[in-house]
């Protein structure tokens, strides 16, 4: 069943069809039915990267989401709604999490008005994901979904490391539009 080589006194080895190196069986991926792939892990990884780059180039050319190939947000040149929020989650929280992404989509769809300026929020244009209680002062709440809200980019930059309460008591922002 396996193409085992016993050259050089090595047991349980196989030759990679792509690079020609004789490697231990652990260096090859095993398919679900028990067969061993004919390319080693290194060659498979290089091929996967090359394939991914081709797909990415094609998706950029046709102006679709670079992650899934769906229609882009109106003001984004890389992502659909789901992957834009995935990206925001990773940037703000430090990791991607499907559970967080779905809750953040729900939060955005429920209320797409900035709580500080009253401005209508548009994903990819003027929207930021903000910590209500700043993560620099409340690190234990940094990854809490309840500590996140959608705000306008202008309000988020002005707020900095203030809490929502501090910011509202210090500034009265009015949106003219």
C-alpha cells in the first residue's frame, strides 16, 4: 500500500514526487482513507501558497471579497460585510472569532447610528469598533463583546482612552448633516 524505501538503511521513508527527497513518513500528509500523499508537507505548503496567491490576484481583479469571493462592501476594496467585521474583530480584540463576528453584525444591524455623533455609520467608510471602557485601563474587559460598540471614526479618535461616561461629560458633539 505504501511506497516505502529502504535505501540508506532508513525504514518508513518515502520519496517526494515533487522535490525528490527521501523523507520520513511523518513528513507526508495522510489522506482520510489512510493513503499517504505523494508530495511532502513542504512541497504541499508551497503549492498551497502559490494557489492562494493566484486566487487572491483573481479576486482582486474581479473586485470581490479576498476571503470568500462574495460581493464587496460599497466602500471596501477587500472585504464583504462578514469579513470586514472579521477583520475589525481581529484588529480590536486581537483574534478572529466567529461567535464575536456574528454578534457584532447583529449589533451593527440593530443600531447603525453613532452613539456620540448621531451620524449614520457605513461599514468601510466611517465606522470603527470601539471599547466602551478602554482596554488600556480595563484589560480584563478587552475581549468582552459587551464592552464593544460601533462608533464613527471621528468620535473614536476624539475619545481616545476615555470611558464613554468621561467622554460624554467632557464633550458635547453635534452632527450636522
